[in-house]
C-alpha cells in the first residue's frame, strides 16, 4: 500500500537517514499527511463514486459514521494535527520534530490497526450496506 511506503520514507526523514535540514520535520509531516489521505481514500472507497470527489471533512464524517467511532475520532484529530504541521505561515515557526514524530507514530498506529482489521474482514464495506431502506407508503 502506498501509504505505508510514504510512512516509511517519512520515518527515514525523521530519523535523519535522509537529511533535509531544518525543513525535514515539515517534509515528513507532508509525507505523513499524504499517507493519511491515501488511507482515508482507501477506507472510503466503497461509497465514493465516479466524478464528484467529496472533501476531506466529508470523508472523515463518513469514516466516523460507517466505521468504528473511535477510528473516526482519532482520524479527525490526526487530520487537524497534520494540517497544522503542514500549513505554516511565514510568521510561525516550523513544526517541532517531536510534534511530527508523535503525529507520525499515531498515524502509523491508526493505519496499522485499521488495515489489519479491514483485511481480516476482507475489505471496507460499501456505504450501501449501511443505508437503511424503508418502504414507507
């Protein structure tokens, strides 16, 4: 899975195996966020149709609704933390390496748990499996 390879590369940047200077933590945060986005898209693949692409906020709401609530809540917290680490204004400091390491570890844990759970069940369920169809006449 692409997201796991990105997490490995981000870990190499954070460990100093790949030296990027003072911007290394921010680059690692961008790679971690990209891995996270790939994972969210994979988790929501069953209900995302062709053509219109929902926003990340919409995907996170569906993730929380269709899957485990704790996974959805953790995913929202991670998304906001990673977004703060990636979008730094000119008047702000770059994200601290320790902050990015914590976000990276939390992302790896969340992805690992959910991927293991989803592959054990076979795959994420499509949204149609959760929609209640009442024939009220």
